[in-house]
C-alpha cells in the first residue's frame, strides 16, 4: 500500500478544517500522478485508522472529493481515483520533494528592464546606526494620532460608502483638505479636479512618465539627478538629455540649447532642493524655465518632495504657483512629513492632464486606501499635520546645523559640502578616499552607509553621497561622524 | 495707493502664521505683475494699519520677503519691490481673478490612451439601493479589528524599522503569513521569494502586463472578458486574441489554433469563476492549458480574485498548484475578503519573474504600506481573516441562493442565467428589453444599475450584466428584484 500517512499529512491545529486538509492533499497527489487514474483507494475505515482521524472526517473528505470530480465512489465496489482526469506526464515524487517543489524559473522569456542600473528590491538589513539618503526620523512620526484617527474613521457610518470601489483620484475629503493646504502653504489656488492623490512622489513621477512619454521621447534632466526619476523615464522608453547644475540650480542656457535642437517632451526639475545636490533654483532661472516651457511646449515636473523643510528662510513658493500656461506638473508627498511607508502623495496639474493620469492610475491599482486618505484629511483639518511639520522642522533645522558643524570641525579638509538651505541631507564630496572603501571601513566600526554607490554609476564618479542628517539624533550624529573621521584620511 | 487690504488678505484663524500669509500674498502679487519691480511699498506702520495687524507682524513679513530677495529695504529711503526680478509678461488681474486662476488645460500635447473605452475616473454618486458588479458587503468587513490591529502595530517598538523605505515585495511578516495561507488553502507550496505583495489584483495584472508585454505582443483573452484586464493589456501595447467561453470555461481548442499561428506571449484566465460569466474551467481544460503553455512557452495569468467564495463544493485548487514548468503567474487579493479599499493583493510566480516585477513595482510606487501589511499579517496569524471568510462565505452562499430563487420566480422567462458555483454575482441576460432602458426605468424607481454598459461596448451587444448579490441583504434583494420585475417586460 502507498504511504498514505506520509502523502496525506494532517495538522489538527491548523486553521483549515481537517477534512479539507485531507481532500486537498488527495487532490495534490492525484495531480502529481502519485495516485493514478483508476487506482482503488483504501476504504474510509482503513483511511481513518491510517491518518488517525475520525471516520466521519474521512467521509466528509471523500464527499468533497466526489463533489469536485476527483474520485468515483462505486457502491459495493470501492473508491477509485476518477478515470476521466487527464494526468500530464505523471512523475513519482517523494513527499519531501512535493513539499518543496515549485518552479524556480519561468519557461518563457522575460524582457530585461530598459534601465541602466537595477534597483534594489530587498530591504537592507536593519542596522542601528546608518547614514541614509535623507529620510525623516520615523521616531518622530505622529503614528499614534494617525492610527487613532484610522480607528475613528473605521467607526463612522459615512465610511461605508468609501469602503467599496471609489475614484482613482482619491477621496473627496482629502482632495478638499489639499485644496486648502496648497493654497495656504504654497500659493497654489486650485480646484479639486486639479489634484490626483498618489501612493507617494514616486507614483507621481511614474504616472507622468507613462502618461506623457512614448518610445524615443526626449526628456531633460540634470546631471547628477535623482536616480529613481532617471530610471522611470528610461523604462518608459525616453531618451535622457543631461544638463549641468551649479550653485543656482539647473543650467537654463543648456536647457535652451537642447530645446533649439530637439523636440523636448518633458523636463524634470527639483527647484526647491535639487536632488542630489540640495541647491535651490534661483528666481531668475525659474522665470526663464517657465518661459522656455511655454515657448517650446514641454511639460515640467516640479518635484517638491520636501517643500516643508526649508531652514534659511521660509519655503520658496513653487514654480507651479507662477505658471499661467499649464506647463508645470507639481508633485508633492506626505512621506517625508510623516513616514516613508505612509504612501500618500499628490499631483497638481491642469484638469485635462489629471483626467488622463487618473485613467492610467485606474489601471495601475484602481485607487488608494480610502480609510487612510480620510484619516489624513481629518489630520490636516484639525491641524495635526501642520503642528507636526512645525515641530520636526525645528528639530531638523537644529540637526542640520549640528551635522554641518561636525563635518566642518571633525572632518575639516577631508570633505567638501555646502550647508543646504533645506531638505534632510548634505551633499558631501570625499576627495581623499573612494566611498566604497570608506563604507567598508565604517561598517566594521558599526556605521552603515548603504547608498555609497548611488551616485557613482554614471560616466562621472562623483565620489559624493547625500548624507541624511534628519533621521539621526545629535548624539547619533556625534557617533556617526566620529566613525567617519576614523575612516576618512 | 493700491488696494493693499484686498491684495493682501489676512485670515487670523488660518493654520498658517499671519506674517507668512502676508509675505506669501506679497510674493504672489509681485509675481503676477501687480506689484511691479521698483515700486515703493507703504511703510510698515501704514501697512500695519491697512491690514489691521500688529507692526511686528508686518516687520516679520518684510524680513521674510527680504530674505527671499523679493524686496529691497533701503535705510531712510523706504521699501521697494526688488529690481532684479525678471517678471514675465505681467498682466493686471483683479484679486478675484487671482484667487481662481489656474491653467485649466496643458499647453503640451497629451497622447490619447491606447484603450478602446475610457475608464470612469470619478466615483459614482452614492445610492442606497444598487446592483453592483459583484462586490463584497462592506458592512460585514472586520474593519474595527483591522483598525485596532493597526493601532497596536503602531505602538510596537519593532515597527520603527518598517516605517522607513523597505522592500517593494512587501514586509517579511506578511510574506511569511502568505506562505502559510497559500499552502493551507490553495495547495501552493512556495517560498517568500515567490511572492510580491501588490495594491490589489489590478496592480497584479498591471505589473504582469508591464513586465512581459511590449508593443505588438500577442495576448489571449476570452470574449467576453474582465474589461479592466483587456484595457491594461491594450495600454501596454498588446494585441488581443479573443477565444470563446462556454459552460466549461475558455475554449482550449481555440487557444491551440491561435498558438499554432502566432507567437503568444501571455494568456489571461480566470479559471475559478470566469469574469464575467462565472463559469468554472473544467479540470481537463486546465490540464490542456498547462500543456499548451509549456509547449508554446507562454505565461498564464491565473486571476483568482475570489478564490475563497465557492459554494457548490470547496474551492478548486488553482492551476498554479499543478504547474511544474513555471508558466502560471497566480494573482490573488484581499479586497474581496475584506473591503475593496483595503488595497492588498499578491502575485505568486517563479522567483526570477518576481525579481523583475519587484523592480517594476519599485518604479511605480516604491512599496506598500508596511503598517497595513503587518497588521494583516497578524490578522492572518491569529485566524481573524479566516474566521471572517468562513463567516461571510456562509452569508454569501445564502444570498446567492435567495437571489437566484428570486430571479427564477419573479423574473421567470424574462431573464436567462445559470446559478454560479461561486463568486459574488450572477451573469444575467435580459432578452426582452435593452439594459439601458431597464437601468433608466429602475433608476426612477430607486434602484441604480451603474454597470449596464460594461459588457455592451464590444462588437457583441450581450445585453447582460453581472448582478452582484453579495452586497445586498435578503430584504434588499427582495426590493431590488421587485423593482427589476416592474422594469423588465
């Protein structure tokens, strides 16, 4: 007899009913060819003994198998694996092999990505002390207030209508809250139909790329640039035209020269705090850029992912607030104000663009999480988010000053940087030692620098990184810079 | 003098500090050309009187404006709008016009979508009694348990590491929970690296389309088919090859004929309860389909969006559990078990496919919401989700029986349908009157049928809809069918 007790494992503590475990295991063995078509199975009494279960349980499993057509129960003859099951090339496997068996690669071809560098798909191992790319301190996030509000929203009778399928642009309450926030904080006077809620700034970039770009379209970016934006444009089939960036931001003369030669479809800008260099685009260049966009009819992505975090003066109003021609697509996010995993951002653009982008978003993931969106709307309305931003703004300001002071004193002459007007990181050049070596050395001393390769992949080896100061307390900064000082000659 | 009190509106109750409201309003007016370069502004004392605010507030605003370079404060001469601001074609607008001004259309060209029918981007107006496409009853969703668990997770010290950027494939706890669930409920024995968490089944379809399809690639779908899948493949540039569907599901002979003529890249199947017709793909056809996929090397999407809801027997194990060649990409979702707005689903596939799909997902929206993912992992672990599914499974079973009974008695001879083995809707044909007329008439009587056009867009006018029974209580079903009976001759 076949080893039924091995083929049909039973776990009485599992959530799945035992009779179902048994019928599912039978099905698997029939499909694998171990229990062949026409095979006579043991009687229910015997099976009950073999599997150490009640005979009623076996009968329930057999009923199930018969209902699904896997077995024939023939009165006075016995139980048989059904005849009309076409079993494909059955191979006999041991129970162990079956447990671990799953195809590890496809038998069809997968196109390689069009991007120049693969993206990391696994989270880095958690490390206590590390220098990130400029992320917020999640310890400060008002997570309890958010979670409490989510629970309150879950109890509201009005929530019911939001729980089913809704609009891909986002829920009404959050759109209305953003209309107010954008007007009060950014001088952007828009209607709800100018806004599309996204899962963060990255989805904003992706939606613009997929809405506007076709194979071979020309895009202008800075060199260096936010690597994730470059990859997204490349994957959408675009050609990248790179312009330099200096202490006043993107070089607009270079932009104009390209516009005269090629039909430009899209320009990607981070005017407030350029990524990665953190410089602010000057007012004169902003004006010229808007003029060029109107003249050459290209779209501008204004990625303003950290608008709220500006320390030297208050934030500079975005280019979008000055654009009368409908060229600027403004992208913002709450990830930096709250926590990266709270995936909510927004696009602001003329309503005809929003309409097409919403159809695209509808195909990507239908819509966002209404429970989260309405909770955030309430936190905007009752001032929680603004209070939180004001609070952390002061903390990050202090952290920026402390970090730059540490770099100036403890690493004097061994690093080159400018104090950033805002944001969460310092763009730092290491002239004396390759970053890879520094990162290796620092790791041995307990400091992780995970992004040391990020800006060393292009033609130029910058040997520079964004050093995130916002997520480190002053004491952690002291420790991190002490380690760095020991690693940089 | 210019009407400063109109140009610079002050709202003392707003969240934004008054001095910032003032400086932002000045900037806006300078940018708009109303306050021209070189214009002398009133003294801070006069401004304080005009705007009814303290003089210190005005001074703070002026400091801000000077810091940002918008004004020059010349000792003993006065305050002037800065000279070096290149103002682009200034136009004088009234304060009212400024408030509502925002470009309503782009000045660049937007490519039309490649899809044959536009998707709805706005949520339908809320209506008390309506027949949906087959959605769950959100009143039954264990929302409080989920919200409570989210709040508990928010307090866990371990949550900190999940709050920052993580892996696009999803959090470890949810991947591990799914490994167990997939094995126990679906006979799928996989490793965590075979799974990618998505924002629902639609993102699963989208990711497969963007990972596998290039312009002109051939895809096989049924006719009729889930419209959203068709649109997603078309938008990715694919050509659709349509095969008929009968009471045993997709016509596999037709699939084979197409494979002999064309290089097929992808086939989309909903074997458990076909969308829209609800029929189950027979075991024989499943086997043949897997054979064809292995032979012709195409990928199969097995969309199993409502696996848990099967009433005639227990759910039939998915094709993916039988696939030894790595052809099946299995898509599941929690939206149907919990609520559509809880956007969590998954893809199961060979690890090389998951790796590329994860890179694609990384570009779309970086990652999911870890707070939600970990809360769901815990609800799987402690049995909450399984208990909920068992509970609603029984309720929906009863609702299916009641609804089909109502159709058979109250609409006898006026509708054609088969009792579905599972799912949440009955595919119903109306032979006597155009659905559009029925929907209009029903609307006047208080019953909304929003999707009457969904399956009437192709070459064939099915005059059929999926009638969702799961979201209606028995009493609501009585009412809805009474209205229908009055509208269908």
